[in-house]
C-alpha cells in the first residue's frame, strides 16, 4: 500500500510539472480537471513542489488589483540552466537556456573537424564553463545538456554513427564524456531533429502537431516531428533527404552516388554553380567578385540576386524548385501541419522561400488542407542551439525521470 501511494505521488508530481511546462501557468482547479487527479492530490503534490522551489504560485500578470484572487502555479525559471550544443559543418554554438527554452546567453566558434573530437570537445567544455561563469551563482547550476550533431546519431548510446565529414567521431562517446564532467543527464541527436523539436515546442501554433523541419545549408536534412515528438526511424537515419536521388540528374555527390538533392541544391553545389557562371562570363557581377577573391560565398550569391543578376536569379529559382518538389513529395506522404525552413540558405530571403513554397504546392496540391503552412524558423540561426537544449529539457520532462532531483 505504501509503495502504491509513493508511485502515485511521483506520477502526480510528474504530471503537474509536465502540464505546466506544456500549457503554461495553471490553477490547482485547472490541473485537477485536466489531469483527472483529485483536488487533494493536486494540492498535496503542488505544495511539495512549492516547498522544493520547483514551482512558484502567484496571480497571473495583468490581474493585479482585480477581484480575481486565484493564483496560478508556474515553473520556477531561475533554478538552473540547460546547455545546448549545436555542431554543424563549420561552426559550433553553445548556449544556456532556462527550463522554458529561453536562450540566456550563447557563444560560437569555428570548427575544423580535422582536429578530431578530443580538441573540439575541449573547446566546447571551455565555452560551457565561460557561459556558466557569466550567470549568478545558484542560478547557473547545469541541470542537463543537449547536443545536436551534423550526422546520423545512435540516440540511446549518444554518439555519431559513420559521419560523412567528421573523422574520429564514429562512436566517440560525447554523451558519456559530458555526463561525467558535469554530473547531469546528456542527450545527443541529429541537429535537424533538435531544430524541429525546438520549433515544435516553442511555437504554440505547432505544439503537439506534425511538423516537417527542413535545414538547407551545407547539407540538406529533414526533422520529422510527430505529435510534438521526434521520429528517428529504425536506425536513427530518418530525414536523410539530402541523399535522395532526383530524377534525371547526374551531379556527383560526396556520398558516391549521383543526382542527390544535396549535390544539386546544397551550399557547396550552389557555390560551384555560381563560380561556373562567373568563369563562363554569364554573370558579370559574380565574375567580378570571383576575380577579386578567387572564390564565391552564399553572401556573394545573395548580393548578385539583390542586384538583379538574371543568371544568378535563375540558378536560385532552379535549385529552390528542386528542393521544393522534393519536400512536396514528403508532404504528400507525411501530411504535416507545416513545413518550417531553416539553415543558412533561408537568408536568401522571401523570393527564395517563395520559390520553395511554389515547388511544394505544385507537387502536394490538392493533397494538403487549406491550413497547411510553409514558413521559416521564427528563431532564426539560434534554433539549433535552442533546439539542442530543448532536446534535454523535453526528454527529462516527458519521461519524468527523477524530476525532483534534476529541477
């Protein structure tokens, strides 16, 4: 009997925290109604969470001076922090978030994967320590760490699996290393999955919905979010759309195949095609930029488009249409509420996004509802580091694993 009561109490505590985290501030009566627990059970466990400093209770903002005396339970946001680490092909960003996913501070540094995982890990931990020292003592306790890697990931083991351009990272134990150093839970996933998860949890319109997050940059990948949770597939390789072959295309891909989406519309492919336009004299603007520097960047391509360069605009339109058509096929199959676009290439602006949206709708219409959306990430280039922290936060909250000890 005592064992049952103890388990029942833990379930109530986990439920209270989960509901407030997902829905925001709630009264005790609302929690009882939503959860199905009795008012006395809610009161007993809410009081316990208040005494532990996990929750606070106060009148909602804007209700001061009004007759409504009801107070709402809210999660205390300054009890500790969660670390987000986002690695991509060239940079790493490290940030600290509160339990609601608000980014408190962040920093980034250039990454050379040829240096190997030990050196990159050393810099990551140094950056974590620097950020932690910037916050007030007591509020800077690290409660958990989330890591997004630009490669397939074994989520349970917490390491990269056969990464394409990260020598030495195959099964390198980053999860265990971080957990040992900081004495906290650590979760590791593919970076596009973490981006999608962050977008799904922090955008109220997408919460608990089916979402397709597409990152377009050096690589092209998809994060599949089903009812607010990451879908990883059988081997953790779900969303690897950059290496799906496009019909009747022959561009050579680094993976060894030809016609891969990434080899047609990824960052490296765009730069190579832009440089070809410059060398062949088809784009005077790109030719001048290339002559001055000996190479072209995405920023150069953006400038050429902004200057009205017809050939560069056509290049952007053609590659965006290929991306949009591929995403449209995924939309037909997956039927998400929305497609959210992120990554460096969304910086090309509204015209580029419109080309992709047009490609999606051309392929997926009439099999999408009128409320289907195509948007860019509302969190910009911070979605990676925020999403990585959210990976840890949501994993702890949803599992109820020793919440009282972690929070």
